[in-house]
């Protein structure tokens, strides 16, 4: 059973996720406030979200990095203590969110939890992950599951980096295995 956290915002980036968004919402209800950040969906994604009485923040500029940038800026200017980013397709993190939230709540020195997929198929992601792992001890910078505190956010945000600039590189993070 989910434990509701007043200090948690769950941000769901979405683009044409009508087939999976309901399942993602159902898994996340009860953990914290959910906001869907929609990137100009042309299917029924927004309709499904609104039927669930969940707020939508529309991101006009196309691209995942623009959505993540908007999520981070929203979080930085909010009163929430924790930000959970979980992709609208629910591919990773749905089954691990409770354990990951408990982990960060019980480890005050952590700046964030970063999902680590058990399998990465894109060569470009493997190369960048190799660099991040060896330089910053971050195993999977591209995973669509993250839980962050404001202390884990970089002050050098750049919307043109596919989300790699959001993480404070000298922060303390736990790599958290998520199943695909």
C-alpha cells in the first residue's frame, strides 16, 4: 500500500502515451502529487490524465530534454522536498518507487536516487553511461526513473543535454536497480 507524501511531486513526462498512461497513474496514485508534463501529445493521453483529475503542464517545445528542463524548473520553485521523475510509459520504476522513496527518506545524506536499468540497448547510451559511471559514479544517467532533492540539482542547467545536465555531478546519489 502506498504511503502518501505531502512533500513529494511525481512528474510524468508524456508524449502520446495513451496505451500506458492509465497503468502508470494507477501505480503512482497514493504516493504524492502527480503532474503530467505533456509534450504535445496527439492521442488521448491528456484526456486520460484529465479523467483521473490529474494536472497537466503542457510543454510546447518538443523534445524530452525540454520536458525534463521544465520539470526541474517547476520543482526548484516549488515547496516540495522530493521530485520523482518517471516516464509516462511506465517502463521503469513503477515497482521500485516505494523502496526507492523509503531509501532516500532514510538516508539524509543522499541527494537523490537514480534508476539503473538492468539492460541498456542503445550504443550511444552505453558510451555516455560508461563515462558517467567512471567519472561521476552514476551508472545510468538516461534512466527514466529518478528521485531527487533540490540539493541534487545542478546549478548549470542546460536544456540541450537530454537531461544529463540536471544532476549535480558532485552530489551523493544511490544507483537503484529498476527492472525493465
